[in-house]
C-alpha cells in the first residue's frame, strides 16, 4: 500500500481559526435584582467547519464531502457557517416578592455567511459540482470565495421566566413558567446555498429561506426536593 502526503495530491491543509473579543458587565444578584450584559466580536474562518458541513446540510459527523477532491477545497477558505461577527447578550432577574423570581434574557446576533455553490471547476472535477466557481453567461468560470455572498438576517430573541418557590410538608417545591421568543421573531437562520443546477444554469432556489427561528413557545415545570 502506498501513501502520499496531501500536498503531493494538491490538497490544502485543513484550517480553522476562531478569534473573539468580549466586553462584559455584571451586577451580582443582591436578593433584589442582578444583571449580566456582554458584547462579543468574533471571527470564524478556515476551509473546513469540522465534523459536519452545515452550509450544505451534511450533518453526519465525519463523512462530509470536504477533501473528497482537491477541487472541492479550491476557494473553501473563508468565513465558516458559525461565523457571527456581533453578539449582544443581556440576562437579568428581579425578586418580585419573597418567593417569586422574574427573569429575562435578550439575545441579538448578526447573521451567518452565505455561499453560492456552483457546478463547475476549471478541471471539470468533481462531476457533481458543489464548487466555489460559478459559470457566467459567456461560459467563463468565476471564482466565489467562501462566505462572500452576503449574510442571513440578524436574529433577536427575548425570553421571560417566572419561578415560584414554596414549601409543602417536607418538600421544597419549585414551580416554573417560561416563554421563549416572546415577540415571535421569525428571522431566517439558514438559506439554500446552491447557485447552479449545472454549469451556466442558475438554480432559482438559491438564497431562499430554509430555516427560521423557533416560533414563540411556552414551557412549564415543577420539581420537589426532600
């Protein structure tokens, strides 16, 4: 059996880097109220997301098409699907009365990068496409860098909760009611990223929203400790 180094087969080295800068402020809960707030700037770049490839919906760990062919990695270096440049978070709670605690959570984050996967490559490999090349009306191949075709919408969400604690007999009882995405925000979180049906033939579904925020929902719970 003969083994070749990846570079001899024209494969690029797998790369993935994450950078983050966070600013935060906190007021510790004093029995009446408390709050945590943060802003995070981050950057996730490379040529492979890792065990999955969420921009083409390959979620079976370890068997994505990355590195199947060197041509699939031509142009793959760029913003990865989990790149969200800006993220704001605020969480706080307030003791309404002795046994009743109110909580609120706010999230605002920028969208993820969008690709336009094409069907052609200068070497005509692989035959099934999914490359970073688009064929223009004149038959010329145009290279499109990973994550360079815009971003999905900003996502914002507000969650609220009420927690009531009491004692019943020998048990400490907690009753909880929560509502998630109270404003029922519906920003898209993923779009269809295949731009061509075949070289030079555009896919009309490119850019169509595929996944939205989870709609408003409620959760109720109870627990007892003896």
